C-alpha cells in the first residue's frame, strides 16, 4: 500500500483481498489522517470485510425509509408516528437528498443551528438528533460510513419545567367548580396522576370502586388502545 501526496490531499493505493488494484483520493486531509485511513483499509481487508465505498451509499431518505420499515415492529405506534413526523418535518427537508456518507459533523451542527433558529425547542431538537444518530449508526454498522459523525455532538441543555401542583384546597375548589359531567374525569385525573391518553382508554373493568383502585392497562393512541408507558394500579380516595 502507498500514500501519495496530491495537490488537494492524499491518494491511497492498495490491493484488496482478491488481488485487485485500487486507489482513492481523499481531499482536504493531512498525512496523519491518510495514514490512519490506510491502516483501517488494510485491517478491514485482512478481516475479510468488503471495501467501504461511500460513493455507493444510499440517500439519507432511502436509508431512513428502510430503517423505519425494519425497526418498526419493536416500537409502539406512538413512537413510530413520532419518528415519522421528525423525519418529515426536521430531517428530510435538510439532508434527505444527501447520501448518508455525505452527512458530516459540520452538516449536523448546521442542522441543529438551523432548527434552533426556526424556534424549535431544545427538547424537540434533541429528539431529532436522537433519530438522526440511530439512523447514521445503523449506516456505520453497514459500512456506508467510515466514522460516526455524531460521536462528538452532545444534546442541548433542556430548561427545567417549573411544576406548581394544586394543593388539596385548590383541588377541592377545582372539582366544586367543574360542570357535573366533567367532575368524575377530573377527580380521577387529579388523584391518580394518569395521563389523558390513559384516561381515554379506561374501561369499567379497570375500575374497582370498592377498593378505590383504577388500573392503568392501556393508553389511547390515534384512536386505538396500546400498552401504556407505565403499567400500574393507581389509588383514588373514595
């Protein structure tokens, strides 16, 4: 194998495992980086791995669609819908047309800055970054990438939400002011802490009035019953 200096970077020459001569030019890198890449190529060849060819990497849009289809069986319907929305709204408009091999650390940082400039919250930006990391790390394992471009990118700091719960007297006042038809709903909501989608999925069989227990067995997601985030029995004063 040889490392040759060019006007724009370095060119590597080597023979792969079947004796075929190969060469490739890397622009904008120094000799130390070229030598590191050379060692990786030789090590991969000796392990019998196929050569990494970033030029044949699929577009981010195509790879993300395949990733969703392969992984969706292990997710809740709400998780799948959330990832689909993030791809549609935040990722595909910016990097969808790029090959996965062309998504660099710099491009990702520009993406994050752009999302924040549009007013996207730190929490939503971090969730977008999480989805991007999962997709690119899958591409790395499948040898469409040489390195993980998200490795040094950290999540944004999310501001803490100030919580000011109602005290018992305020709860009593709230329930007294509720219209009659809403009072049972808010009574259960306040004293159990159940989420709105968990309340929407309640059935009479989930309520044990004699023991003062409401069992959270499901959550309503897009009009369908799905497993809740935290299966539990919630007590309520009777």
